[in-house]
């Protein structure tokens, strides 16, 4: 396929929009003559000029209906007509490739209406069910329920969904064109010798915010220790948070509240001039990282650094290492203890060290903190984006499986079959684990893994039964005299097997990414032809069995390397593959 007119739907947040930039750049390289149009909501339309390689934009503006005088003015007819006219205009542009990165049901329905032949991402079938045929977008749907075992940043998922090799690519934005004077926004007594540091104390969700008391204490420490001038950033609705910070700061003359006082162009210019930005997980964080400002990111509650850390090397990320972090989506926490694990002195120390050495070096008092994850964003040995732990924790099951799944999905979802390359990657993964984690208690991990190998074996057995039943169904459905009762019974048996596979995922959380991907593939099967559906279902069982085998190989290979020459591989941990 050669795309000439590409539409990208990015209808969520500014940060997500910036995370699409590696995809957009890759598409432009892949289709150099193509016109790329970005569809956004009016909330973030001002960010479009920041996105490189975008030729045009379409803005959907539902905010215009927010301030109607009464219900009669807010007629659904009015909204419907606006939407109908907007979609008709989009349809008339005759896009030949549509990439929908918005996971809402509304965006999927839009895609269905537009009728673009080549669609990547979410769309709706004839019955209004949300669908996606692309393996990386299917993964995007299931990783929500398996966050502890996901190592992929949204930028990588977006890029790979669009067929773009994301290795070595960072987020990027268009740098501000004008050079305005800081004096227009900062009091004239600003001393050019001061270290300019930005702070974003607000965030879209209150639970994701570091306490204002902590931000205030940090600001004072930075002013007193490194002669910093602090700029408080944020949108207008976050002005109260910024004012609360200032009310607690001792060195008020060194802190400037710019929340709600800058447009996006001014914000970009100021962020570019800052040496560091200390921030919760926000769109401002991604913008600053794309401009080259060093980030100290704070991830609390639902915020998960593996998903939304700035997709460029050289930044520092703090996250509590506690069993409930990050929160699951849909969970409202009334006891957000994770924010208490990060202290102002932690951040002051690492910033001071970075100013001296240009490296993220942890002081001794936090280098052994068992309740903190501190990551540096890097590109690893294979040029993939990675969070490198700076606190060397004991290797746990979640760490083991998250690392193994990253290798598995990159190989399986890209359909790469070169065994030599795969073995090279396993060795690289093992080197990372040895460097990043304390592997002295590998025997304990080995013992825990033994139970998971049994789970893998059971899934493979069920997959083999499902594959055989699909074969029976294919024969009966394609025969001249296919027996209805046999078809019905085989279908019922397949449903029973699928339920057992799903149950194994729920009882073995470490294996749930496999079972969820299997279920997602089956959800996306379309049509009424029993024979064709059975053929696709059989392929799903084969894929599941292959992925179990692959995961088993990765885990065993890592164990052998981590345990050293004394490790003995037992037959009991080999996955049996019946009938293959």
C-alpha cells in the first residue's frame, strides 16, 4: 500500500499528541509525498503547530455547546448537525490511510462513518462493537489490565501500530520561532546567573499530584543550595495549586507563578530556557522533554512511568515501589501513600549531582531505598527505549515477567522469525537484568517460576484441544453433509475451553497478558461463515501455544544466565506441546 493522504486521530491529551511525533515522522519518511492531517479536539488545537511533519489539521469543537443559555439552546439536533457536517467534510477529503490513536467509542464510531479503506486502530463493526485488527492496537487494549507486565511506552505502541520502526526515535516538537525577553513574564530583577528551574505542581487528576508542601520545600532547597529561580507552570485551573505552593515558600522573591499566564508558545519558550523541570505526569512534561529540558518526573496513583515517561533519553523518574503502584484504572484511592515515599531532599540531591557531573547519580541515602523506583530514560543495547533502574532492587517476579514480555511481544507482534537474532536479544536482556537488579536470590525466583511453568503447560494443553476442535469444526462446516449437532457441540466445547484459558489468566496474573491477547484476537473475529471463523480461531490457538513456548524459552534462558553455571535445567519446567 502507498498512502497519499493520511488522517491521524489524536483526540485525548496534549501529552498523547506529543507521543505521536515518532509515528508521524516515521510515516513521513515511509510516505514522503503523503499529506498528513491531524484531527484533534478544540481543547488542544493550539498544540498542533508544535507537531513536526503535520501538513494540515481538523479541529472538532464540542466546547461551543458548553455555554448555551438553556436546554433548548443545547438541542441535540444542533450537536448532531454539527457532527454530521464535520464528518461529511472529512469524508470528502478522501483519506486513504486512517490511524486512530483515540480509544474512545466515539472515535471508533467516527472511523466507521468515514469509511476509509485502510484503518489502523479502533473502529466499529456493523453492530457498533469496538474493534481493532492491528496486533499492536490489540495489545494496547489488553495492557490496561496488565500494567505491571507492560514495558512499552505509548509512543512505541503508537509508532509500531503505524508500521514505524521506533528504535532510536525520540519525541520532538517544533522549537519556538521567536526569542522573547524573559522580562515580559519574569520580574526584571531576575539574575542571569541563577539556575532556572520549572515546577509543574498541578496535574489533570488530583491524586497524581505531589503535595504542595513538598513542592514548596523543594523550591526553598533549590533556591538556597544552587541559587535557583523557580517558575511555576500550569493552566489557569491550576493557579490555586501554584498559589498554595507560593504561600508555603520562604523565598517568595525567587518563585514566580506563571500558571494560566502563558500561551503555548510562551510556555515552550520558557521551558526551553529552563535547565530542569520537576513535574507530575503532565503534558508539560512531554513538551519540555521534547524541547531538550531535563525532566525529574513524579509518578503517583494511576500514572505509570513505563507507559508515559518522556520518550527521550536522559531524564529521571521517581515512582513508589509498593505493591499497589500504579493504581489500576477505575480505582479511586483514598489512601495515596505513594506520594509520601518521595521526599524533597531526594530531588534536591539528584539535581545537585546532575549539575556537577551531567549524570544522574543517586546519593547513598536513597540508593538503597527499598520503597522507591528511580529510573533513567535510555535507549538500550538494541536501541529500544527503556527505563533503567538506578536503585538496584532484588529481582522480583514482576520484573522478570515484564522484561520477558517486552522481548516476546516485539518478536511476536512484529512477526520476526530469525532465531539467531532472537538469541542475541535474549543475551542482551540477561545482561540488563544482571546490571539492573540484585540477582543473588535467583533460587527463590526459580522456585516461584516453577508454578508458572505448570500454568503455561496447562494453557498449551487447552490450546491444543481448541486447535483440534477447530479442525473438526472446519471439516463439518465445509462438508456437503455437515452434521448440525456436531457443529453445535464443537462450538460449545470451544467456548468451554476459552473460558478455562481465561480462568487460568485470572488465577495466574503473570500469564494473563497471554490469555488476554488470545481473547482480544477472538473478539475481533468478524463474519458469519462458520468455516472461516473456525480457521481464524485455530490460528489463534496456534499463536497462543507459540507464545507460551516463546515465553518459556525466554524465562528459562534468563534463569540459566542469571544463576550461572551451577544452574541445572529440569525437565519439569519444559512446556509440553501435545500433538505437535
